[in-house]
C-alpha cells in the first residue's frame, strides 16, 4: 500500500483533493519578482531580531545554512527556478512553526491554493508568493501586503509561542483521546509509532524523526506528527463529542477563520468589562535590601519554576500597570514563598499587603510562616480571624488604618466593612477557588490600582478561562521539591479489609493517616467503626462545628503524634502541613469535586516518603460524573498535575456560567484550548492597539 506525503508528515490511504480557492489577479505594478529568498523559523532567538538584522547578516546566514544544523533546521533558502517539491517546502514551513490559514494576512502565517503558496516570513516586511510548477519553484514574488508595526508583530508572536507551549502539554495522553492540530483540525490519537520503512522510502532524501504521534481523521486519513514538534497540537476539550475533521481541503481553515472573527468580537466585549483595570496606573516598584535579606533566610533552593514565577511577578510590579496574576502550583510546591517575597517587595515600596485564606487553619499556617521568616526585618505582621481576641482586633484595626502594620494575614474577616487600610497595595488570595467573584472584588472596588496575586493548585473554570484568554496573567510551578514522590492512588469499592490494611501498613512505618468522612452527623459512628478494626490506632476527630479550643486541641494532638488517625471532614483540605501523614483514606469519594479531591490528596506525601491515597466508593455506585472525576484523578498521579486537573474539571462540568451559548458553539468547533489561544491573540492585539 502506498502513502501520500504532505506537510507535517501526512500519510493517508486516500488522496484528498484540495478545494479550489479563487485568488486575486496578479497586479504587475504592485508585485515585485525576486530571484531568491530565505524564510526564518518562528523561534525565540529570531523573534528577538528586527528585520534589518536579517538583511544585514544575509550573507553570513546563507553561509551558515551550508554547514550548521541550527540554521539548516530553522531557515529555508529558496531560489527562483530551483528544483524542489511543493510538499517538501510545505513540510519545512510547517516544521518552522508557520500556521496554515485560509488567507495569509500576518507574519507567521501561510496559505496554499494549488501550486501557489502565500507566506508572510517573520524576517520580512512583506508577504511573499511562491509559485510552483511541478517540482520547480517557477517564481518568487513580493506581495503588496506589508507589516504595519514590526514591534507589535514580534510581541504577539512571542506571546503566541508561550501560549502554544502551555497548551501543547500532552502528558498522560491515551489512545482514543481527541487532539486538535492547528493546521489540520480535530483528530483521534491512535498512538506513538515508528515510521514505516515503506513510507520512508517515498519521502525526500533527508534525516527523518524516529517516532510520531499518529492521528486518525475522517474518511480514513492519518496524520503523523514528529515527536518533538508537538507545539501545534492541543488536547480537544469541548462540551460535546467532536466530529473528526477531513484531511485536505479548506474546511478546517474556513472554520478557524470564522472562529477567529467571533473571538475578536468577544475580545472587544471582554476588554470593555476590564477597561478600568486596563487604564489604572500606580508607581513602579523597585527591589531593595529587605528582599536580599529575605532570600538569605530561605532554607531551601528555589526550583527553576519558582525562580521563573518570581521573575514574572517582579516584572509585573516594576511596571505602572497593576498586576493581576494567577500562580498555579500543587500543594507543597512553594507558592507560600512566592507570596512572602511579593509581600516584602510591596512593603519596601511603602505598600501594605493583605493575605486572605479560606480557613483559619490555613491563615494561621501562613501567619506562623511569615512571622518566622520576617523576625529579623522591621516589618509588622498580624493575624485577623475569628480566633483573634476582641481587644487585639481593635488594636489591629487601628494600626491598619494608620499604616503601622505592613502585612495582614487573615480569613474573610479581612473583607469586613470595618477593616480599613492606609495604603493597601497588594492583595494575595489563597486558595482563589474558595472565594466568590464578589468577595475577590471587595478590596479592589475602592482601589483600581491594587496589585492582585492569586494562588491556586486547581484554578476554578472562570478564573482559568480569563487566564487562558489573556485577561489575567498566569504562572506555573510544576517542578516538585527535591525528593518528593508522586502519590500512589487507588480508586476502589469500599471494603473494611482495604481500610484496615491501609491503616496497619502506615502505622507499621510510624506514620499517620487522614480518614475523610464528610458528614458531621455520622462522624462519631465512623470513629466507633474504625476502633472496631483493631488496628491499634488512636483516633482524633476534626470538623467545623467543634468549638475553637477543641479544633486547636485536635490539631495539636495530631501534629504532636498523640493521635495517629485524624478522622475529619473536608476541613483538612486547606492548611494542614504534616510531613508524617502519608496515607489518605476517603470513605465516599463520589461526593467530592475533582479539584477538591486533588487538593485533598496533596495533603499527604509531603516528605521523602511514599504517599498513598485511597478513594473509596459505595459498591455499584460509581457511574456518571463521579466516575469521570475519579478516573481523571487516577490519571493525574504525576506531580504537578493541578493545571491539567483544572482543565479536565472544566470539561467535566461543562460550560457552566463561564461561557455564553454563542461561545460554547465556537469552543465545540475547535476545542477550548485552541479557542482560548485565538481569544488570547485577539485580546493582545486590542491591548496593544489601545496603547
């Protein structure tokens, strides 16, 4: 059986005809013929160079192409009347990162109609037309389509590269998953395969990649995408079962064109809503000695991701436009250190910081950490929650108003009407998914110049959608601390023997156990049942309806090892950080949301020891959405999967209140990931145009 070769290594059992695209008649007075041209790939190195740099270094680049692999891989040199196949040129253009569109309009795009290829190189001020006759490049022409703003074009392409990197995360890909190829549309993942020798012999004489992602398309078409060139691939996330795209023809390009137009319209509407934030300005921040001193007291080495996130935050604060950034990272991946350094930077620049947590437990943990790290700096940190005594609360409120306090850590108490800051500059929200939209905006209503930093392991769909659409900035901490192991996860029907064995194995290594039962009314009965297992365990109970002194006592006993099983509700979701607890048992996991289950799982395995999580469910009751949630949780065992969980959670929940019906239709056509990329590009264009 033969194979048909096309760009991106496309082999298909059927020959697809290309739709006829009517092109405008050539105008000899505006189209200039060229003898040669070289096209630069869309890579960070080239995006830092202006067009004149390529012109000045033309001869050096052409010499380098002959001998150096970097230039051979990232530059395409063509001459008029050169013997070269159209398919080889299309393949090279595709590998260099150019996007196939219905009609070429902007740098980084190309389109094809028969033997004509229009391309807008990033190293040119004008678009080009390549005219092929058989295997000969018959003509090279400069089109009357010119770049309007080179700096803007570079900026947009850089953001697009970053966006593609975020969305092309294919970890955990399994057979049958739907993927979207930027140039070819929606396909079904078949697997990763070696290139067949029969197909290899029919390709141009060149070194071929060894492994390919194989995608199945409509009418039996197959697409082979080289491993290492995944940047044009994204997972399909939609709210309906998608139809496979046909390979070849212009249907997918037309679909993208229409969806981009709809995204551009929505971008204008969204920016109008965010207009006040866009025009707000405040003095730029600068680093001083407190930041240097704080860094020296950190007992660990920052992970590469932490360094990157800190750099992004410092860059935000060095601008006059207020920061609006989400930091996405798993429980225990170092988000608190990020928050601490941001708060100190704000304090050095004369601004107060409010850090809001959803529970007293988490707020208290942050307060303890901040107090310890800042003890040698002249910065006052206070805690405000329902545990704060009335006399202390009055003093805190007075000092916040006068500016005597630099950092206030607290719960929803910080959002009360009687809390006034003299010069609040930074708001840190941890975990953002635990707060409603109105709660998040309370402090911002009276201060449009407020810098906001959201911390989250699994951002809620609405926040995630805004981030993916470029309306908020997003940073990722996906590198686990040294020595951390992924948590072995079991999804099983409830059985006393499973519970007993899990407890005995953990206690045998002198560890401790979280047992989650999320019904306060029956929690004492569960305690009696656990005692009946005769595991030799001492059991503490923790839930929100206990008196404050009882909560403190239960937590203290567990942290000190006086109890080795903590029977609790979802109150343990936030704030408990005990390295000796490395087994989690949930007796009815069907009641948990996906993001919530992921967050709770992160409460174990926080040391060098192997962590275990048992998500149990009533026999014969695992079906529907609960089944989908637990299957997704099982797949996401790998450390740093919080972002992926958030995306899957958005898919399982459906569009909800984050998208209107019109946008949901567009999402289903191209998938949420690609739609958000399009929306992000449209938002960025409008932002730049309004400067």
